[in-house]
């Protein structure tokens, strides 16, 4: 079975594969009460979970191998920390420390490991909010992986016809937005991603299209076309 370690981009990490602990994040918001009732949104929480990608696939996603990283009241985050800077500050600080070195004793032998963040899995809204992209998907540039405009969305079904986002493109567009907020509507970028403080984390390739796009979108098209 294929997983993230089957991709060629894994060669880009600066540490030897055998000495790296690969952390994989998942962020989502959920309601503790009826999501369509009178209390909708009042008790909504933002949660960040993580798994260790090095674990064998048969146990990687068992409940006792999924760990909670952050938990916060969603409406407080939206109101006071819309760019997730304060919420993610301790997590980013921990990731910086884990990148340097971790001493782990296995069978009486002390070994040095490094840890890195592989990617962040999320639905489109959560991924765009954390990644710093626009969070409405009708007008403008709606994709975090390419620069397609919504008006051309149904006319382009091939990756070859699209301009994919890259670190260089994102940095150029982000700088333009920081200098003039009106450019946000042009490029579909609102702010920098707090996880960009990790020097190896690349926003353009670290928010895979899994929820809604892959798990729901492909199944929908296979059933209806």
C-alpha cells in the first residue's frame, strides 16, 4: 500500500530518513452541540491532532495512536487570533525544538532523532484559514495548489493547463498583499501561514487535497459520470 513515504518529494528533507520522526497534523472544527440547532457555533472547538507517520500503517490511525496537540474555543480564535499566531505559537516552538534533536532510549541504547512536520490534513475551509488563503470558494482564486480563477474552473480539467503554486510564487504574491491589502482579492492570499516559521515547511505543497476534494469529490464524479 502506498503512503506519503512513496513520494519522491520525501527526498527534500534535510535529515536522513532513518533518523527522522515524521509528524502529520490534522486540524478540524467540531460542534459539541447540535450543529443545526439553536446553539450552533456556541460550543464549537478547534482541534489539532497528530500522528507519527513512522508507525506501521496497520496501527497508525488507531485511536490510541492519534494524539491531541491543540484545543481551543473556535469563536475565540476567529475573533482574537484569525491568523492562528497565538494558538500555534507553543506548537511551532515545540516543533523547532524537536527539529534540532531528540534523545530516545531504545532497549537501553540512546539514539538521536529529529522530528519534522510532513503535512497538515484538513477540509478546504480549515486548510485555507490556516494556510492564509481566501476562505470563499465562489469568486477569485479558489485553490491553494494552483492559481486558477473560479471563472475558469469548469474549463480546465488538466493539471498541464494550470499554473501550480510554488514557494516563489507564494512569496511574491504574499509580499504584494502585505504592501497592499487590495491585492488579496487578486491573488487569493490573505496572510502568511504561521507554520512557515518552520524553515522546511512549504505552504504550497503541505496542505494536501484529501477531505472534500479527494474523499468526497472523486467518489461523487465516479458515481455520476
